């Protein structure tokens, strides 16, 4: 069983920054891809950014140049640095993990609210 705990969400003014963290724990043998998704009210959950075990990153077009995903493999942790935040970034942000624990699977965190005031 894998447990993901996100932190770092909150209320910020437009143009500000936040840093989200997600720590994975449990019987994890290997982490493949770690990622962040978000869901705004009335909308579907969408990909924000992912990072593979080798460090290859992928971003939604809407956040390119503003958000940076990173990971610390020793700590089973992924981070999302969010700069130049816009009101349209307001959403619940979810951490996602693709790992072998002990079998291949995907896990989700409980989500952390990010609210950007204009």
C-alpha cells in the first residue's frame, strides 16, 4: 500500500508563488513517474506536470515557463514550484505516483487546494 501526502497549498495573490510537496510512503520498490494533476470546480481533472525516474519532464501548455516539477528520489518526494500564478490556476492539486509497490500501480494523494486571488 502506498500513501501520498501533499502539502504547500494555500491562498496567494495573482503573480505570486507557491511550492507544493508530495511525499510517498509505504512498501515501495521502485517509483517510475511522479506527477501533478489539478481539478477546478466544474471541470475535469487535468495533467499539470510529470517527471520520470530519469528526470524527463512534461508540462501542460498552460503552465510551461511558470511551473517547475522536480523530485528527490532519496526522499520519495516530488515538488511543484508554481510562479506567476494566475486566477485560472485555482484548483485542487493532486499528486500522482506510478510505482511498483510491490506490483505496478498508480496512486493518488488526497489533494491540496490552491486559490489564486486576482
